[in-house]
């Protein structure tokens, strides 16, 4: 459970955390949009003002050129026709030129051509008061006047070009600044996104680990590294998982207790039944007829089978709690023959011909676990194999692994059963032969015993027999013996067989 301080500092709900994350992630992007809008507005305003000024200044420079041309034309016409009205027009054009030149001087305050035009205007203003001969002599003043006017127009165009270049440079500076701002603010948004993603994902991963802990075999589902921190919904879900884990622990303890009690309660009357049937078979209560002996044999066989089912349940329970293997060097052929001896009567009853490899075949393995695997495989062969069929047990040792195969004739296993064959309590489609139905955990126990030794048990195809199980056991880390400090896998002829029929 989380403390009050932890609850105070976490978002109250998952919705609040998502909305808070959205707000913080969008904040840098909103700042970026505002700054970009301001920069674009500034550039737009500057471009608009500059365009208006450029049009006005270009128009004024063109007007000055036209006025200068009209003034020169009017003066030359007066020199030819000597009409007083032409001088009045000259004075009007001179006044307009002076007014426009004053405005143009604000654009070109230090331009020498503007200063020269002002001096020239003062000289041209004296023309209307001069005698005609002097007037004609001064007409040559219009040549430099026109030249300075054209130079002023070109200077105006150059100044406009410089202003356009300045606006372009300003636009490039704004673009570079916007790129840097975009990189910084987008990076900040990504960092915030990763931060809030971690805040959301971290409690979900904690919940995932708890779920995996609950589902793992033999795992301690009720233990976790640190208290769950996050939105209230996830905290509540974590508390529900803690309750579920504790409940599963209780159920597991009840299951263990039930299995222990069941094995004790079943074994005690079963032993009495088997002992009683044995006494009756020995003739303690009187002579036994062949029919009665047949019934006693059936009772004894069913008792042995029931005892085997109980032992399988206990083996399954033990292996589900990760028993450590007890590895020792053994002759595999001896272990196989010991297991076969337990099934001698059942094999004789089914009239099955047994073919087994000859030893010695030395390997490092867990005697109990390996014997359980072989016992379950041979029991399956007896239960599902055909009467009068064949049971073959083959073994071969390779460089780094031991391979044991148990194959029998009979009805093959259906394809739809192969994927679930080693699942606990799974009953296949093939009917078991005998008075008792199997528990469905024999092959599961065998597979667990193989995994206990880091090996594997699998169903493989055999060219001659219908069913073939292959057990593969690796050569474990060597444990030096007193007389042999460098043990190695013993090699044996895997094809050498001995007929037990």
C-alpha cells in the first residue's frame, strides 16, 4: 500500500495525468507557434512598408526626371518664341521640382547629386530675370542639371535595392532563429512526452511484473520491489492484484494441504485393500477358485494402478515447486531395467514383446527424475499400446547429449492432441485400455522431470512404430569423482538390443 505522502504527490486519476501531459507537451509548441506568428507578422509589415516606400520613391524620382525635362523644354521654347507664358510655366515646374527634391533629400541626405541639384536650382531660378541673350547663354546649364537628375534616380534605385537586400537578410535571420527555436521547443516537447510516457508506462510495467509473478510457477506473487506509484486507477488495480496474489497463495496452500491429506487418506485404505487381496490370493481365508483368483488379480492390478495415479499426483505437486536435481553418474541401462521390472506383470498380461538396449551406458543424471520419465512412458505404452504389440527402448550417447527413445506399436496419437500432449490433466482422444481412467498428468510429470535436468521430452515420428517419445538429456557440468577427475560421456552402442519377451 502507498503512503499518504505518495498519494498526495501523484495525479488523482489517469485522465488528469493524460490531460496534464497533453498541456505540458503542447505548451512549447504553442510558444513556437506564437513566436513564428510574431516573426511572420513583423516580416509582413516590414515588407509592406518597404514596398510602399519603394513605389513612392521610384515614382518621385521619375517625376523629378520628367520635371527636369519639361523645364529644359520650356526654357528652350522661350528662347525661340519669347512668350512670357512659357516663363510662368517654367517657374511652376521649378517650384514643383524644388518641393519634390526636398522630399527626396530625406531619402538621400548625403548624396552629392542632390546637393548639386539644389545649387543648380538656385542658378536656374535666375533665368526668368535675365536678358534674352544671357538667357540663351545659360541654356547649357540644363545639361549638368539633367545628368545630376539621372544620377539621383539611379541612387534612389540603389537605395531601394539595398533596402530589399536588408529585408531579405532580416528574413533569413528570422528563418534561422525560427529553426533554432523549433529545434529547442520540439526537443522540449519530446522530453516532456518521454517523461509523461514514463510516468504512465512505469506503473503499467509494475502491474505487468506483478501479473507475471502471479502467473509464474513457484513464484512469490505477493512480493514486489517497490510500492506502486501512479494514477488512482492503476493504484486501485495494483491493490486488486495484491489481493488476488494473496488469495492465490491461500488457494495454493489449501491445494498443497489437500494433496497431502488426500495422499495419506487414499494410501491407507488402498494399502489395506491390496493387503487383503494378497491374503485372499495366498489362500489364508481358504482355497481360491480360478474365477476368484481372476477377480483378485483384477483387484490387485487396479490397486497398483490407483497407487500409481496417487504417486503421479504427488510427483506433479513436487515438480511444480522446482525441486533441485540430484545428479550422479549412473548406468542408464540399469535404470531402464529397474523400471521395466516394475511393469513385468503388466507387460506379460498384454503379451507385449520388449526390446531394450544393452549396457553399459554411463551418464550423469537424476536417478529419480529419469526413472519417473521412463515409468510414465512405459505405463503409457502399456495403457495405450496394442495387445501383443512391441515396446522398444533405444538409447545412444552423442558428444554432448544422451538420447533415449521409448516407442510402441498401436494407435498413433492424433494431430490435434500433439500440441497439448504434455499439458497437465489433458485427456487425449485415444481411449485408455484398462478399468481405470488416467489422471492426464503422467506426460506432464515426465516433461517436468526432463526440464528439471535441462533436457526435453518430445513426441517424434518413427518409421516402424506408431508412437515414439524421445528424451534428450544434456551432459551436465562435470562433477569429478574420487577415482576419475575428468569424467566424459560414455559411449555405448545404441543399436544393441536385448529381447525381454
